[in-house]
């Protein structure tokens, strides 16, 4: 199937596309009534992730409604620890939870059966590629080892990931091994998604912003570079977006040091700094999701500022993090219309 008309891939090749292609993190989600209806039918959240029929349906919903330039596989970064038998569960109002892992648990981790457990995800990817419009880029993804490790060690999300940071200081060799292990599993997972039909993949490091400079290099940069090098060694044409939320000035060399094709920017990245980052290659972002909730002038002004600053270079328009359940679907329609009218 031809990929020559997939605008997101053009940007990942370093081209400037006007107007820039657009997709939104968490574009399939609770702000859409059709998602809530499907979610209810599916049962648990993990049932939804592992059902090719339901996961395909919710991935396609925002494409049908808005015509985004990319669809991102509906799944979760925690399917990896789930495949590692960490008893992952999602409870309303409490977020993801799992059995916390300790030193002995880390030493007992094995890749046996992991990819078999994740086969339904690959079935979803294949089904999506056959059902998506030809011009729509299909994105796969995984969580970055640092972010996945924070959940595995604490057993749940925490405000500053102190449990994982403390564990890493107390058990540096064991923690480094865990990050390498997760990087290797994640690379296998991304290659499988690419082979199933994903055009490009994104690595989400949602908790990179809690790290100091030395820790960012050791826990965020090095494992992500390990993933990307492994993926590109096996699939040389693979395109990878790396998103290190909250990394700030540490993004200055993040693209080069990880070998990513593009970097995602959260909304706290100043546009003046984003312009400098764009000189080295494609960027993705970085509208504050709260502007989508607010609508009106807040939304219009935020979109315009990004387009004026970054629209003359390789840009994938996106939010600086996932769209929230409070967002009005009509505001998203207005966002798409404004971006599409640029230039």
C-alpha cells in the first residue's frame, strides 16, 4: 500500500507540510460519547485494549469524526507489565494499579510468553491498517522504560515518582538491568507493531520531568536510545517519535542522543525554545489541553501562536499531553478547522 500521501510520514522525513498534519494524544477517549458507549460494551479497560474489535472501533472513532491525519493504536503503556504478570488492573477513580515489584521480583522477570500475550494488540494493528483511509498514518506506541518502571516499582502512579527514584539510588545495578530489560521487550513490541502495519511509533516518557540531569541521561535517554537503535537495526526505515514530558531544557540534545526522528513537546516548552529545537528536525506539539477545554479565544490564540512560531518548519500539530475527558468535542472540531486553514 502506498504511503506517499501520508502527511505525518512526510514531516517525519523532515519536510515542511502546509497546513501541518494533526492528531491529538488520547484522541480516542472519554470526551467522545461514542467512546463511552463502546467502553461500556467492552467491560474492563484491559478487555477493551485486548479486543481487536473494540480497540479498532475506538481508534477509528476520532478519525471518522474529525479526519485526523494519524490514528494511534488504542492500547495502554502498561500492557507490557501486564504481559510480565504484574497483575495490572484499572479501577475507576484510582488509576492503574499493579503488584509492586522488588529486587527479587526484578531478578525473576522473564520474556517467556510476553509476545504471545500481546498478540491481540498486533491483530488490532493489522485490522486498523486494513480499515483506515489510505492517507491516514497509523501510529503504534509503547511506554518508555523509566515511566513503565515507575509504575512497576510503586504499584501505582505517584506525584513525583519518589518510590522509583529511591529504588534506583538504593539498587543502581538492579534498576539499570530493569531499564535494559524493559527496553528490549519494548523494542520487540514496537517491531511487531511495525510488522503488523504501523507506519511509525511513539515512545511515551510521561514521567521524564521528575528527573535531574544525571538521572535523565541514565534513566530516560539511555534506555530510549537502546529501544530506537534496536528497532532501527531490524527495521531501518522505521520512524520514531520520542516524547519526554516535562524534560524542559534537557530536550536540547534529546533527539540526537536518542536517535529519534521527531520529538514531542509538552505545553510548558516555550515556543522560542521550540523554534530552536525545530532547527534540528521535526517537532510535535504543543497546545495546552486546558485550552481545548476552555475553547473560545484561549483555544484560538494558543493554536495561532504555535502555527506562527512553528508552522514554517517540520511540524506535527498536537497537544502537549493527552486530551482530557472534560474537553468539548465541538472545540476539537474548531481546533481541526483552524489548523487546516493555516497557510
